[in-house]
C-alpha cells in the first residue's frame, strides 16, 4: 500500500515541468556522508550564480538552498538513503512558479549518488526500484553442480554453490555396468535431495518471492523439476524451466539477462487471470462483481470488496467543494484536466444553500488513491492493472477502469 502511494507520488512528480532547467533532484545513498553532499551543493550553488537568465538563476539558487536546509535535518543518510526533489513549478501559467520540495525515504536502499538540475525531476531511479522490488529464485542445476541464487530487484546474490559428487556416465574398468548405473542413480537422488533442501531453506522464508526459475545446460534440470525435491509451496512457484549454455555464476547471469522478459510475462499472466475472473463472474451473472465508480464505492463502504481492480491511467479526481460562508459541502468527480477550469468556474457562483458566492475547492484527491484508501480500511486487495493486455484494455474501455470482485452478494 505504501508502495502504491509512493508510485502515485512519483507519477505526479514525473509529470511536473520547470520553466527552464531549474528542477533539482538529489539522491543520497546510504553510507554517503551528508557533509559531502553539502559540499557538493555549495559548489553547485557557486556554479548556478553564473546562469544568465535572472529568473532561472534565482530559481536554481533558491532550490539548492532549500535542499541544503532539508539535508541539514539529517545527521546521516537513512538506512535506505534519501531522495530530495525541489524546484520552482508553475502553478497556473507563467509567472506563477512556487518552490515545491519533496523528501522521499525510499522503501529499499538506493545505490546511486546523483545530483541533477534539469527541466524535470529525475524520478526514474526510484520508479525502477519500485518496479523491481520483487524477489525471484534461481536454481541452476546440471549433473555436475548446482547454484542457488536470488534476484532481489536488480540485485543478484549467489547464495549457495554445490558440487554433485555424481560420477560421470562412463565407468572405470572392472565395475559391473548395472551396479555402476545403480550407484550413479542413487548419487543423483541424494544430490537432488540436497539441492532441494538448500533451496527450501533459502526460499521458503522470503515473503516477497514471486517465482522460481529452474535452469541449466542439460536435461538434468527437468528431472529435478519433475521430482519431489522442492517443497510443494515452492514447486507451485516454478514459473519457467530454461536452457542455459553455462553452469555456475555464468549460467545464473544468463538467466538474469532473460529475467525481465520472464517477469513481465508473469505480471501479465496475473493481470489477465484477475480480469478474466472478473469477466467470468460478469458472464455468469453470479452477482459477485460490480463496476463503475458509484457501485464500487458503495461496495467498498460495505466492506464487500475482496479485490479492487483499477486500471492504470484512470485520470479522475474526487473534488471537495466547500462554501466559506455556510459550510455547505459537496463532492464531485471529474477528469484531471478539467480541474483548473472547474476551479475557475466557481468564482462568482452562488452557493446552492446560502446563495453567497464563496464556494472553493478545499480538497482534491485522485480517485484511484481515494479508492485504494477505502480498500485499505476494509482489507481488500488492490490490483492496479496495466493496459498492456487485451483484458487490461477491456477493463479500462468497457468498465471505466474501476471494478471489484466481491466477498458477498449485495442486495440491489
Ligand atoms: Zn453557502
């Protein structure tokens, strides 16, 4: 949920544009001395004093000072590092710039030290972090050795390497062929059991484990996959068995190179599965689903929503309007691009209750955020569905991008 909020914040920040090259982004990784960053900012401040445009110069220097002020509040960089975005953002056309400052403590350690002054905020490094927060297990196995690794976000860690102890296919002279074959088979079983035990020990405690990829150069990996060596919960998470040219670390890197493709595939499979379930319930008229803003809101308020489905890019906000004289209040929903003109339309408009023209927008909240919050109160799952699959497109275009799978039927 926290992740969801951060993602929304970053989306908003990514869309902001400065008047010129005057928006500051600063990434301070854990372990970096705050004093180093302060020194660097002092130099940047000096450089900024040479900027020709008066307005840009003033805005950049102001932004740097604000960043310094924020940074001073930290004795040292937090455990996961620190990101500050600061700059003059036009609020309502030229000349309406206001300095905005955002301090973000990332959910996972950042690994870059970066200062940028640009026409936009450099949010992409944080966005990457969110996108890749999941963990994947990799088991590379062939008849000679096995390697167990985990891929956490972009960080690859080889956790264990073991040799098989299984003798080669050709026996030494003097042994009976059958006896040799039996011995080899036994050793192979022992080896697979050992690999399975280590994998269980490593992967079972990982809560964010999204899937396991089994790989290796030969056919051995299929024998391992088919057997009962992995815990059943892990076995259910095996998403792919792939060929590699190499063993050991080199082979693991081959898997990682293919990983983005595999992960994207999984995410899409999940999205399709969830939308298909929704469509199934609709098609069979089970009464266990609902869609549309008002219906879904009603279901959420009754705690009836098991899974809330929201399409990415539903650009609608919930606006609260209040009368400054009598306290009259109403809520409206509208497209984000209508917000500015709606606000303007309020000036001079009489309040429906007391007729005094003192209506004003007191709060705007993105609908997707508003719904996600409601879902949080009632412990509903939230799935943000991309438009990358046919099902995702259908959810957005045919159902307005807001739908829910219910816990129980609602009376009409
Ligand atoms: Zn009023």
